[in-house]
C-alpha cells in the first residue's frame, strides 16, 4: 500500500510539474510578444520623427513616395500616400463614387447602387436617392441597422453599407479615405490605382461627365510647387523593417501641418499591416 501511495504521489507531482512548465512557457511567450511590440513601437516613433523632420520634405525634390533610410543600423523602407489623392467617401460626387467601382469590373447598375447607397449613408436626410437606400431598404434586407445619415468615421464603415460585398470593399480600400479636404481628387498626389479610375472614366465617357486629363495633371512637380498644398495634407506612411528576425510593415496616419517646422498631428496609432493578396487581384475576382 505504501508503495502504491508513493507511486501515485510521484505521478501527481509529475503532472503538476508539467502543468507548471506549460504555464511558464505560455507566460514566457506572452512576455516576449509584449516586449517585441513595445520595442517595435519605440523604434517606429524614432523612425517617424526622423522621417518627417529630415527626409520627407526636401525643397527642389520631387514629391516623396518611397525610399529608405538607416536607423540604429537597421534599414527602414518607407512609402507615403496622400489622402488628398484619394476619393473621399464624405465628399465625392455620385459619378466619381460609381466610377470607382465600375472601373474595377463591378457591373454598371451595381456600381450606381453602391454609390447612391454611400451618399444615402452619409447625408443627413432620409430621402432615397435614385438607386440608393434608406432605412426602409435596410429593413427589407433584414438588416438590424439603417444608414448613419452622417459622415463616415472610417473607410471600414463601408462594410455596413447595403450591398457592399467583401470583394468590393477590399478593392475599394486603396482608393478611399475620410481624411480628404475636397470633393475633388488632387491627381498629382494620387496613386496609380486612383489615376486608373479617372482614366477608365474618361475613356468610357462615364455618366457623360468631363473627366480631367490624368497625364496633364500629374506631370512632375517639385515640392516647392506644392509647398502650400502639403500643409494640412493627410499622409499615410508605411514603414517596413526587420524585427526579431521577421519582416514587418506598420502604417500610421497623420496630418502634416507645416513645411516650416515639420510639425504634424497623429490621426492613428501604428497598425501592423498584413499582406493581402486580394489587393492585387481585384478586377479578376469581380
């Protein structure tokens, strides 16, 4: 009996020891992940300050879009996109919103209904635009909510707009913003994806509108020419670097205040960006 009792005691102690070791391993991994995040954020703060104060604005140079620099003996790749070069969900016209979908292969009628639903979401009245949707249409679709009838707070809010399928939303992400300053898109600041929308709309004579000549409006200008426009510009800055043996990309949104003192205001924290292969497969998937 004594031998059996001792055997059971040893077995129970072994099980307890294994459990403690597993808890310690999980705790150790958690601490490591937390430390990794803190170190990344400290590095990113330094990278952002250095980039804005010393690299981003160089009189006489071309508009900054991408490059790299060394910080603490580590290479940092950086890309910049400009919110005034995106299509603002709270300001854009019906033709521009519908063109942003139709240019990527969404059906013409569906593109118009999405654009009208976006306008009905953001405006303050309950009148239904042609092709659009107000509370009655959301109720009929068995949705438990209706349109905000107010400004979009984020591009992510698009997922709530009636008829917005996931693939439409993913394809629209590189095009849209809520941080623009005008209903017009400043094509000199626009990405290739946004310029493609305008080229498609012009070539298709979309909605009978007169669309701007992309080439004429995007010929190289130096930042001296754009100095006043840069002040107040929304910037989307991505930093890519190697940390703890892994290649990582983080994005931050900010409002660039002035080229005089390189001041800025953060609009978001640093967000870890995961590569999404769907971003480059929009037209083929719609």
